[in-house]
C-alpha cells in the first residue's frame, strides 16, 4: 500500500543523450547550410562574361602574374602587433578584476611579471633593429 503513494524519481537520460543532441544539432546545421547553398545555386542569375570571370583586385585590372614577393619585415611587424594586441586583451579584464575584493598584491605581481616578459620581448626587438622602418 505504501508503494502507491511513493513518488517515483524521473528517469535519467542515458549516457549518449548529450552526444545525440549535439549530433542532431550538427546534422540540422549541415542541412540548413546545404539547403541555403542549393537554393542560391538554383535561384541566382547566371550570365558569365569575360569581365566577370577576371580576378577582382580592388577595381584595378590585374596585371602580371599572381605571385608577389613580400619582405619578411612585414611579418615581424604583424607578429609584434599580435603580441601587443594580446597584451591589451589581457590588460582590460585585469584592470576590472584588480579592484574586486580578494585580488590585490598577487594580481599586481602577476601583471608586472606579464608586462616584464613583454618588455623583454620589446627590448629584444629594439636591439635587433626590428622597430626601425627602413
């Protein structure tokens, strides 16, 4: 008699339930994208001309070959930019967390260690002459 009044626990989903949901979402996403691309291919106007088949280079007619030599120093500038962009991305959240209770000297020391590593990298780049535009 007592068993009739007892509440039954809800059934727990199986082990693969979460994976099945993710898999189903992936299949729906792939179907959505493929349907959109197929509809685009069926509904678009198709009128190729020689001008439309040329490579577009900012409105300038392409001249010469597609291969161009670039100097390695541009990659170094890009690398330095990435370093300082990461620095900025790290500094803004740090500045907001630093004022929160429980963060103090340890957080300040961590930031100075981080800035020290960046300063050493900047000093190395300066000593190698990377920062001089020639």
